[in-house]
C-alpha cells in the first residue's frame, strides 16, 4: 500500500498508507523511512548546482529551502516562503527582527540548523531568534521565538517584485514571476500586532497599508516583551483569496507540532512504498534520500479543483484530475517516471493528462519538453515526453493515447529540433527529414538557421540520436494504435543514428550538410563549451552509447560483442586527456568521472547496464556497485552532479533495488546488483514485488543464480508483465562473478 499524493478538493488525501514497523524485537524504536532521509546529502556541489535541502510534502505545490547559495554559505537571506521553480527561483521573504535597522530582507548569521523533509529549525544567532517551520501542501507555519525581552519584535514580509496589502489581522500580496504568472500569499499571526505599515527608506510609514514595486515590504510590530510569534500562511497561483482558502483548508490552528506530525506521517507513507532490509545505515540513508528527491517534482498545483496555467494564462477547472507541472522531462523520463509507474500509476496518469492539457492550452498541440510553473521553457534537446507516454502505454496505464500520440507527433514534426527553442520547424528540420541527421557546421561556417540558440548551438549528434529514439517511441505508440503506415515510417526513422556513425572510429561523428565528416576531430574536446557544437553537455565518449532503443544493432555496428565490451571498458578507463582545470572548464557538466564516463549527467545513466547486452552481465554488476559506492554517499558531497529533481536519484533507487529501465517505452527491466538483502516494493495495484538477495554485501555483489516467481531465471532482464501482479525475484549472491549467469539473448528492442 502507499500514499497517493493527490489533491482532492485542493487538500492532500491519503488514499492508502503503510509504514515500516516502528519497534524492534528488543523494544527499541527503529528508524522509519523518513528518519533515514538526509536532505543535506549533496548540498556541496562538485562543480555546478548542489542539491537543495527541500522542505515539502510529496509532489506538493509549497516547497521551501534555506535562502542561501549552498551549505557553505555563511548567511541566510531572510526566511523562505515558497520555491517557485525546482531550483534557483523563489518568491517572498519573511524577516523577523529586533532592532532599528529595518530592511526589506534581513541577512542572518545562523547555527544549529536541522532539516527534515517536513520541517525546518534554525537559530539566528546574532539576532537571537529561534526559528521552527512546518509545511503542508499549500500552506506553512513558522514559530519565531525572540530572545530579547526589552525590544519590540518586527516581522517584515517582502515581495521582490509585486504588491502587498496590510489588513486588520493579515498581510496579503503577490509577486510577479515570468510569462504573466503571479504567486499570491495570505499570512496571519497568532497575536495581534500593535502597529503595522509600509517600509520606505528604512522607516515604517504607518499611514500606508499598501505598496507596489520592487522590494515591496510590509512591517508589523509586536510590543517589547513578546517572546514568541507564530505565523501561518497560504500560497496560491490563482489569487490572494485562494491563498487564504488554502490556508484555512489545511492549517486551522497554530499548532506547529500537529502540522509537522502530519507531514511526517505523509512522508512515511510515501517512502514506505519501498521497504528495505540489509545494507549499511549509510546505504539505507542514500536510498531513502534518493527516493525523497524523486518526490520533488512534478508538483500538483490544483487548488480547490482549479489551477492557473501559464500555458495560456488562464484559470481552469481541473474536473477532478489534478494538474501537475515543473517537470524537466529530459532528465526525468529516464528513471523517475518509470519508478512512478511502479509505485503510483494514478499520479503518473494524471501527469500525462497534464501534459495533454498543456499542449492544448499552448494552442499548437505540441507536447511540452520542460514544463514549469511559468510555462514550457523548452530547455535541453529532443522531445522525450514521447518516451514517458510510450512507457506508460506499454505498462498498462490508461489515458487518451490517441491524443497523446498526436501531441507527441506534432511536437517532433512541427516544432524545431533546435535545442532550447519553441519555434516552428526550420531548414535544419527539413534537412533531418530528408537526410536523417542534423548537419554540423564546419570550422568557421556561419549559422544560417535563426532557430539555433547562440550558446546552445545545434548539438547535431545529441539531437540526431535523441530524435531517433523519440521516433522509435512514436513507432511503438503507432503500432499499439494500429497505425501501420505511421509505424513503418517511424521504425525506419529510428535507425537514423546509423547516418552519423563513423565505422572507422566506432563513434557517432558529426558531419556537415554535404555529408562530409568534421575533421580533424577529438571525441573528448571537440565542440567548444559543453561540446555543444556537436553533442550536448557531454562529449563523444558519452554519446557513443546513446542508442537505448536498439542496443543489439549498436553492438552490430561496433563489430560484435567483443569489440562492444572493449569499447565500454575503454570508456571507463580513458583518461581525461587534460588537467581537471582545463577539462572541467570546457565540460563542467561532465563530472563524477570514471575515465570518460560521467556519473553526473543523465545521458550516462544507462551505460553501465550495457554490458548485459554483450554477454558480460557480471561487469554491469561490478560497475553498478562501484558507481553507487563512489558517487552516491551519505555526506555533503554525496551527489556527483546536478540533481534535476529526481532524474538522477531514481537511478540510485532502481540500481540499489537491483534493476533498471534502460529503455523507457519497452516494458523491460535490466538486472544489476541488488544492494539490500530484502526489498518489498508495494506496487500501485496493491500487489507486492519482493527482491531477495541472499548474502548481499559490499563484497558479495555478483549474482550466482536467480529465480523469478519460483522459476529459474538465466537472463539479465525481466518484463513488466512478469511483476505487474507482484512476485518474487530471488538472487544468490557471491564475491566472485559467475560469468555464465545471465548471458541469454537480449530483449528484442522491436518486439
């Protein structure tokens, strides 16, 4: 059983729930799943963006994290009220203060910070204020304890660009985001202030009750001797009145303990969808922290059956189907969406339905690629929502597949394939349709397609390979719908990766519009910043493996199993080729290296599983354990690169359980190396899929034998159908590889 994080009449409803046992045999309380979450894991980045210690409920609208750069930052920039985008964007600030230097936002020295998924606590040491916070789905509550008894207590509410209004017992207002989107707030306290006004030039003007503009700031004052103030507030993307309703519906007292306890239970129900036994405590913490991060996105923004859509700038009725957004699909289609199919297929169905509403609201019926609170930012490359649709369809989820197919098809056929663009198709798109690849520019050749982003470039290999996969997904959907002519067309297109394969080098190699290879060429460093002139954030060594929809054919291209394995091995052994300073100056996303392999970027997630296809599953088992141990750890630098809201963390969840969806759209899972001795995965339909790994340990990483549902399993994969109604997968583990296990034929990519 599990939590279904749905909004019914705007409130979080627990349809069914289960948590792990709270007491050991000796009577000592065991840690529940949420106790094993460490939001600080990865808060110091290896190079680019760190993880953020987010306080929120699963897939809910209100998210906060401390307003600072990363864990090393010495100051807090006020107190947070809402994160409006998965990372880097927030709105409003709350600043408690005792003193005379009033400012719209106070910067605080802080200490003794404690963060759990559902609550936050910190001491503002110079200010002598103790802060505690708890969160609900669309509302939150602060308790502020003031240490100075001889000074009045001020609370400043700041809108960084919008307006605020002070009422008799409330402050409400809005902040402008982008693309016509606004976020609204309604806040009130447990005691009446003695005065209120608008902050202007460092002084409070008590004659004013409203303000608009940058750093609009309302101030309320409580008398000297006030020791504690509790502030509760609601958030809305619809209106200030709706923010008030959201608050009233969710938090109707000032009991912060009750709010925190409810949040704790909700998190235990959600995380309890997967129970684990065995492993070390650090491994269990890395597992549940990764699962917690999968619930960061997307977020449900339905409010009492309505939602504001930035995709057309209107408020809509949701007709009982929650509306989700803030989903960076380029990252999440790989593993986060397939994981949700297993543990909450109702939410996954609602998310796909949300995509279709977005496509309709944008007016072009193009499937979104990077839907956010403020609309579709069209970031990265390719149109991988089609993979999410195909995967869900072939795993039995029910939605309007005909409409989804049209939205996916139009998004690929009618929108330009140029990265980071939402423009209609241009000449490079026409070229792709005719020649089956995106042409690269020769050195010194000027760009002629206005759709191409000046920094992101064409990324011709990344786009060619990504689009071939997307078209394979279209083929799969068309086949399921009985559209034989379309299926035949897109099946042929799915082989377009052949058009940029260089048989002399064994790499995918850019070539120009005349069919000439770009020469000379270095697969590590050619392509400029992020290799974007030819690839995308990663170099040619990574994109060498970006054919998840037809690995057997890729093996054939490379000359057979032996050469394929040798090339994989060399990927993990090839030196950087430059000092780290020079390498990462050019390829800052390409961190978490093992040789040229980069654990830190999503196009790499499937690569260690590819040994399975060429007859050496034991090397997949070895690599997976090496990568989990090296790069995903219970410490402040325990995430190797940008965690874009669950995409990378879902790799950890799957891999630690012992399997992974290499090809979304094909209902098949690759077997890796289970970390835990016992896993119970409570599936959406209420059935339980158990994984038992007898003797699993740090040394015992190799599969000696396996059974699935009581029958011997001698292949490296199993189907979704095998586990849809529950079942039991049993491994016998050992410290030496059984090189004969799992060498059976790979799943047919075109079954």
